């Protein structure tokens, strides 16, 4: 992978983070986390932090061959025997 591809990938991650912070209405832990950072440290730092978190998440998904999950699956309580 050449340096041009890496720069393009970083730009795409930064753009995805920007869109996620501005447009995503659905509750998502990484976006909520980044919005808290934006309140404390500013929007640019939050975008960079979210872009890095997206990169780490995407790499883990790729390594484990798993799809993205919006939240942890809810488990139903076991029924008690009567």
C-alpha cells in the first residue's frame, strides 16, 4: 500500500467521522462518545478521535470477519421453572 492510498483512506475515515457526528440520528456508542469529546475539547479533536476509533473497529471487524453491531445483543432472561 503506497502513501497515496493511506492518505486517501485517512481522508475517507475523517469524512465518515464528520458525517457520523453531523447526520447519524440512531443511538451509537462511538458517536455518543465522540460528541462528549466535542463538548470538552472541540469538534476537530472529536472527529479525529472518532476517525481513529472507526479505523480500529473496522480493522477488528476485518480480522475477525464479523459484521458491525449497533449495540450489544440483548439477552432474554431465562424462564424460571415452576
